[in-house]
C-alpha cells in the first residue's frame, strides 16, 4: 500500500456526511468525512465508533451530555449509545469502523450513504 496524504484526500470530495474509505486495517476501515449541520440520531448496535477531528470542530450529542471536539481531539462513542453528531461549520473527521458499518447505524434517512466508497 502507498502512503496516504490525508489533506489531499479531503480535497477530493465536497459532500457532507458521506464517508470515504482511505485504508483498511484488518477488518476495519479508515474513513474521511466532512461534516456540517445536523446528522440524525442513531446508534451502532454492534460496534463502538471513533471520531478524530483533523480540521474544525464538531459536537456529538448524546442523551445526557454533549461532547465538543476540536482539531486534534477524538472521542469514542460506545456501542449501542444513541448519538447525533453536528457541526456549525465544515469539519474534517476520520472515522475508524468495522467494514460494512452504515453511517446512520440503525436509522435510515436521506443521509444514509453508500458503504465502501474509496477515494
């Protein structure tokens, strides 16, 4: 595998809430996503989900708290926890998830994106 330049990969797409795979590690995919505005309330029944912020800031709303993430910070949403990510301005994020995870988890919406889209 060739090295991956993450800022260059972020330049290859403009859509929000549509994760793009940049690498695989065992059964996990490393995905880049641009977030802006509100996402949907959802959970992932079978896996945790990690958000790593590269540029900007975002929030992850949960039932009893809201986590704010800034550049260089990360947060792991535990398996099965209802959450709703959002960002007031465009934010660049890396997700690390098992192959086949749907971005909207148990919720199907107009923000549900196709899996396994590589850039």
